[in-house]
């Protein structure tokens, strides 16, 4: 093998490791779309491999955006996932979300809405739970498709009246959303990837992702261990930074989440009041303070949002764009940042 061929093979094997084998599978099935040479694996050799032309590195790299994990424009789907203490041991699919957003609901416990690339859904998602209007307002700039199981009257009215929104209400699709035996209701409703794909429309509009800037951290203060208090150990959250993986381990009421985000974004948005049955009134429009936890540090900043538009995040007096780490973001919406504390020291 030529020197260039060895370099090319090393690049392919490295990318294969980084993508969990998906790149190799894609390249192999496509056969590089032009008779490109596929590396020999486990002693299996193509009889014409010696005569196959050596592909150019630029040609291979040009094909990476065709894979979901390399694409910067993604068809996004939002799924409402329960976070009641009875549901936590059974949560599925959070680790595969591009973004997990977390909101206060009745009783001041929280519920998740996870954003997924429709081309790379997890095997199973759930427990699927009911929709709230402020979930929609927070995420509508990024997606118009909401997967849920029922909802508040205000949320259901919103998705019914807005022609731009698509509601996939699991309570109406009993053949697609299934109850898992042994899990107490209403925390037992799940949907598989195949069943959800069957309900999704073709040609979902793509959205630029990520919707924030990626770059070096604007260093502030070290924060390896972060606590978010909910006045009850059953609901308190602990984040612990792993310097080796550059990810955060999340523990909620003693249950360790399968999701390991690289960014923890905490927005301070007040609760304006309570409606019928204790449902919270939260206005996602406006501006306020935030904390970004990434790379083992904490960065204070500001969030801004106009009605129907996406969030923007800034830091400093000159409103410099906040820089995020690459990878999953966990966004918490809290009524006050006083709930957040951390253990660290000045840099």
C-alpha cells in the first residue's frame, strides 16, 4: 500500500471509531458511490482490491455531510418526556437527543421536551406525556412537530388552530403508542422508532443546527459539581463534570440519567402565576439571566427571545455571543437561579 493509502486508511479507521462504525457502514454500502476501495476487514479481501483506484481524501470528506451526525441542517422533532419520580427509571431515548429542554410544571416538578434529528431517532422514546403551551413557544423556532400524549386545553387549542404546527398525540394512536406492562400509569406510554417514523410526514423542513455558536469557553469560574434544588431530595438535581469525556453526569433524585450533555444551560424565567389545576403560566418571551456550564466552568450571561423567534444567548456588557461546547445541550428553565449552587474556585 502506498504512503497516501496508509494515511487514508488511518483517517477512515479513526472516523469509524468516532462515529461508532456508522461511517464505515455508510461507505461500505455505498461502495464510495464510484468504485472506491473499501478497507480490508478481518481478513476478508476483495479479489479486485489491488486494482481498485485509490480515492482522494477530499472526495471522502465531501460525503460526510450526507450522514446525520455531520449535517448542519436537520429535520427536528420534539418529544415530551415525563420526569415524575416513578417515570425516571424507565426513561428512554434522552441520550440520543440533540437538546433536552426541562420546564417546571404543576407542583413545581419538571418535564422534558427532547429535540431529535428525525433521521436518527432512538429505538424507543418515553414515557411520553402531555403538552404545555410554553413548551411550544420555547421550541417552535426550531421545530413545528410535537409528539405528546394529551395536553392542557391551552396547548391543544394552540396546535389545533396553528396550521404551521403538527401535533402527534399518542392518545389517538393506540397502535403506535404502547403501554408497557409493569410500569404504573400514566408513566407507561412509549413509542418505538419505527412507529414514530410511520407517523412523521415526508419532507420535514430542516433547521440549522446547532442554533448557537460553538467555540472556546469564555472562562469564568470552575464548577465541577453543580446542584439544582427543588426543596425535595426526590427532585433535586446533581451534575458532576467528567474532565476525561468533557461531559456532565446528571443525577435526579438518586437516579442517574443515560444522557451525558456537554452543555448545561440554565435560564431564569419567572412563573407568572397558576391556572386551572395548578398549571403554570410561563412567558417565554423577553430577556433574563442565564448560567452556562461547560468544560468544567460556569459562565453567567443573558438570554433574549422575541415571540416566535429563537433564543439568543450573550455574555458580557458588549453582548458577545455565548460560546458552547460541541455536543448535547441540556436546557433548564427555572423561576430563579437561586436554586443553583456549585463547588469550585476562581480560575
